[in-house]
C-alpha cells in the first residue's frame, strides 16, 4: 500500500510541476484533468469516496469542459510575461505561511488524544432521529442533514463560478455591431 501512496504522490507532484511549466493552454487543461483524477485516486486511498467522486466529476469533468470552452473563445497559448513581479510571490509566501501557522496547534493525524476521538459529541446521535423526522440510521441523518448544508454551499460556488465565466466570455451586442462596419469597409 505504501508503494501506491508514494507513487501517487510522486505523480501528483510531477503533474503539478508540468502544469506550472507548460505554456500551451490545451496541454495545461489536459494536465489539470489528469491532476483531478490523481486527486480523486488519493481521496479513495483516504477512504473518502464521496469526495473522490465529487473531485472526479467537478474537477476533471465540468472544469475541463469549462476550460476548453473558454479556450475556444480565447487564445490557445499563454502570453509570456514581459516582466516578473515580486508581488505574486510575496502573496503566495504570506498565504502559505499563514496556512502552516494555522496547523501548528492541530493534533497529529490519527492521534488518539485528538478532541474528536476523546470527546465525541453525543448530541448527533441523540438528536438525529428528531432532527431527521424519524430516520433510524444516524449516518443517513448526518449525511442528509448536516452535510447537506455543505453540499448546498459547494453547489452554490460552482453555479456562481459558471455564471461568472459566462458573463465574462459573452459578447456584448455593442462589440458585435462595432466590428461589422470595419469588415464592410475592408472588403470595399
């Protein structure tokens, strides 16, 4: 099992580096789809099939289609930046340092002394039947009720992102009308 884990982590790292180095957008889109499938495989190893299914469907499926559609309306290659800026590097370093700082007081992974292991909240079990109108299965009650808000939030984010992409890429009627006289003048 460890061999599979290390191979998968190596493939994830190689794919991430390839994405960062590529300049052809079609190849970048294909590699991000591959990265999503590798991430879904990683989630399967972590015993999270629901997250793996979502990653495969949204990350590799919908995102790839949206990016290919966007590429059809824009250029096929990335413009090479003329000057480099220190600001993006600074933002990434500060964000990364903040995330690492936020994990310093967390218990070690799988620790039996972790609060989730020592103090399980019995209210989920006690209230599940009343909260879910008689569902006898606690797991079903948790997934259908408490995790439902999380799923609704994720769906809202994906819908908002899709609407934003459509609004950004749509052609205004003014743009279409402005180009028509130019085309007629060139042909005459």
